[in-house]
C-alpha cells in the first residue's frame, strides 16, 4: 500500500499533475498491472503447463497457436471447439465477453489472449508515438502507455501490439510515426518506458517488428533490408533488448526479409539470438498474414511448407494466415514438424497466459468499462504529452508567443478542427473523443477583444482539395497574423504509406505560398507523421511549429504553445532533411576519409545540397534561452568497466521558465573500428526557472560505450573519448575522458 502511494506521488510529482478531487473508479481485475511473475511462481506455472499439455489433443495444441480476428469470417464456434488461442481487434466489452464465454464452453477452457493495436491510445488519444518521442520525457511516455493499456484492459483487451521499436532513419518510410526515431540509445529508453507503461496498465506488450523493418530499402514499406551484423547489433537490436529487459512478454516478427531471409522464417534471429542467447521466455507472433507470405518471398512452395518453416524458425503464433490451423497438425502427424517443437511453441503461449494471470480471471466487467475511459487523469497526461511533443523549429524575430499587440489571428486549414483525428481503434462508444478545435482554444487564450478568424480552405482536414481558397486568403489578409495548420494527406501516413516526395500535398503548398504572399507573418503549424522537407518554408515563414498529430488534447496543446501558456520543449527525434536526395540523413554517421572541409569536389559532399540536416536530431527552440558552461569530468581517466561522471552547468538566460533537454554525446576518435562522429549516451529534461542555473551530473557506464564487430562481438576500446554537451546533436561544449584497460 505504502509502495503504491509512493509510486503515485512520484508519478504526480514528476509529471507535474494536480491531484484529482474525484475518487478514481475501482479497477476491475482485467485492468491490473501484468508482467512476469517471480521465479518461484514460474516453477509452479511450468508444472501446470506440463499437466495441461499432457491433456491436450493435437488440434487443441495447434489451436493455441492460432490468432484470428473480429470481422468477416470470424466463427465463434472455433473457440468453443478449442481451436483458437487468441483473438484480435475486439474493442467492445460486450463482444469480448461473448468470446470469453465461448471459452468456458470449450473442453479445456484455456483463456484467450485478446490482442489489439492499442498504440497511442484506446479511448483517450495521446500524440503519435513519434510525437511522444519528441517529448524526451520517458516518465511521461510511460504514463501515456499506461493509460493506453489501462483503458484497453478495462475493455477486456489483455495484449497490445506495441511498442514498435523499429529504428527509422528514412522519413520516406511512413511507419516511422509508430517508433521513436533515429537514435538507438534514445529509442531504447523509450522502448523500455512504453513496455513498462503498457504492462502496468494491464496489457502484455509486443515488442515489434523483429527485426530490421525500419531499414526497408528506399523507405518502401515491406521492402528487403540489408543490414551488416555490426549495425544490426549497434543500431537495430538495442531497443528490442531494452524492451525485453523491461519485461515485454511477447514479440512480433517483421514482414521484411533481413539479408535475404524473411524475418518470419529467420531461425538465426528468432531462436538462436532471441531464445538461446537472450533467454526470452515469452512467445513470438507473426505479423498479419506473414506466414503465408513466405510463399511470395520465394522460400516456400505452399502454405504447408510456410507453416513448417515458420514454426521451426521460432514463430509460435500465426496472426491471421490460418496456415497453422490448416497445415500444422498434418505436418506434425507426418513427422515433418517434431511434436517437441509444437509442444514448445504451445508452452510459450500458455506461459504468457499464466503469467498474465488469465486463468481464473473473471470476464471483462462490461458495466465498469465506460467509467474507466477518458478519465480526467488520462486527459491530463494526454494534454501534458501533447504540450511537450510540440517542437518549435523556427521562430524568426521571436514572433511567438503571440504578442498582446496582435489584435487578430487568421487560423487557416481544416486540420485546425479535429474531426479527422488519426486513431487506430474505434473505442466503440466507450468514450467521447472530445478534442478542442484550435480556433476555439486560441480564442480562449488570447486577450479579450482579439479576433480569431477561422477558414478551413480545404474540404477535409488532411486537405487534398480546396473548398474556398479565396475566403482563406481574405481572412488572412485581414488579420495581423496567420496561423496555418497544414499537414500530410492522412492517406499518406503510417503503415503502407511510403513517399518519394516529402513536401506538403500540392494544394497545401499552394495555399501556403498564397498566405506568405499576403505579406502577413505566417506561423506554420504542421501535423505530420514524419519529418517533411521544410526547406522552402524555413526561408519564407516566420515560425514553424512541428506537431505529430497530438491526439485528444492536441489542438489545445498547440494553442497553449502559440500563446505562451506553455513554453515549448519538444525536440526532434529524427533529422529533418533538406531534400529527399540526402536521405538517409542522420546525425550519428561514421566519419569518411574525405570529410567536408572547404566544400569542394572530392570531399564527401553533394554538389547541389548541404550535407547536414535542416533541423538536426535533438533540436528544438524554446521561448527561453539556455547556455552551457563548465563541462567537466570527475576523473580524467576511467577503466573500461568503470563509471564516467560528467558535469555541466546549464543556465536559463531567458525571461521565462522553461524545460531544456540537456544532451550528452560521445565520440571515440581512435578505436579498433570507425566509430560514429557523435552518439547520444545520456540526456535529461530539466526545468529551469528564468535566470536559474543548475549543475547536471551524468553517470556513464563505460561498458556501454563500445560497439559490435562483423561477427556480432561486442567490445569497448581503451582510448580517448570526446564528450559534447548541449541542447541538440550539434552541441559544442566539450570535455573528454581517457578510457583505460581494466
Ligand atoms: C500489421 C502491422 O505491421 C502490425 O504492426 C500490426 O500489429 C498488425 N498489422 C495487426 O494490426
């Protein structure tokens, strides 16, 4: 009890939330925290699994490996027959209850695992994961995952297909919006936070997509990936490892082929690495239909072979292919799949179900669910997450926050009103998605007497077609300032939405140019799922405010930032390219033998474009100014297994309180292999009052500063380590430490 109270107080204090007068509704059992049980309980669970497997028929065993979905073709009788282990996409508590009741009519009454893409919300929506990553506030990200899990679990869901931890250095890939960006250290921190949050909220996490999905060639979704072993270990695997260490109970295999072997049949990854080396005890689910897709990858002649290859590689559960259902029993009976391999997969699924506490748990409490949706506490977190996810990319002449002298603001763009908010799940009548339109939120916050004129300009929020362009220009020309809320065509975001052009959709760019031509200052507020190429805008508009679809409270948060009620503190989790031809552009590049020096031919440059990002990783402006001084290390030399202590003084030299994301980057200039020019190794989001200076202490575990070789062996080299401190990956205050052999 004391521990719970302490945790609650800690969460309130760290998130700066106010306590609520209303008592929170009691949590039903389905919405309690889940996770791996103790080693002692685990021993007892294995015995129960032995006993259960001994009673199962071959079809019942295969049934545990089948994941089927709500919708056309769903047949509840299969649950009664014991032929289904999990269901997905059930969001209505009454329907969840029906499938749970069907389980009780089955012979062995093995509970279902009930999965859903509860990614950045269920009823209350938080910013897109990439937007959450922009907060650089892991405690807040964990809370967003917690509320997502808690609302989903209150509706009877017990498994979320999240977090997606795929690294993303290519904004052409639409799926980057579900991840945490380009940096492996930061993505690992976020992966762990999200895993903890979901499971604390009551749903098993699924770390996905194992592995390399974000490296799709040319950013074309589902395309092949070619990843050298050293890069696989240094860049792509760390966030998975972090999620497993945080307790992720399941994993999802990726759609793509990794170095020529489809991830769904990759025994080296799924078994040798994940189970044998990392000792992962949970189960692996395929991605949607990816087992049957092994035929199209060209490694299986038919579905029977696909099923066999997937199972033997280490895929325990078949999401929606139905090929385990159709072929696995025959493959086992014919001896092509050993019974022991089938039993092992069944064991992993049952293990997760036991550790989740599904056996003996009451069915979803249909009556209790609605009161647990969109609670004030969840919305407080949604608002804070949305506020902190806003990145101020440009603010020429300190045009923001909107000054009192501004008497009229034109809000242009249908994106400013919320009806097309991007959501993954329909919360099925469980809660209202009340989202405040930006014009209303601005009206509330601007001084009395200020006018806000709203013109949508487009037929719908993700504007691809004009409704009344002229009215928009007239409203803009008649106002002191223009807030243009624009963004991507929503069909161009997320899974299966790769792009070769990264500008605004044509009509939106056309509108933006017309708004700029009015001569009135333009604040461009972007709602996108990826970094766009903003080179034109960065020269023509006064301010750029980047948001990644902020969720339920997104527009309220934008108004808070525009009016200065909130000082922006978001930072870019991915580099913003100057042009598509630069991609992949990321801060943690390796050096070349021909670095750019005077920008001439035969240096590693583009003839027609700069090398660096328009807005680099870790960048974001504030209404305050921060300065760094006195970077120093406690000891100038440290053993490779020791701890490096780095200190720096960070000052807010501005006139407003503000949060700074202090970042620490390293480089080893001479090592056994080329090492990146910069690598983030620590960061801290810190509140500094106007005029305040704080000394920050970073403790680095020297053992974490190494790298992998071509065989996947990890080592830390002795030698000099340069250390930079500052507010982005371009940090320029430097200190250093000498690593010595232990
Ligand atoms: C395909 C996606 O790749 C995966 O991440 C998701 O969980 C499934 N569809 C289920 O919706």
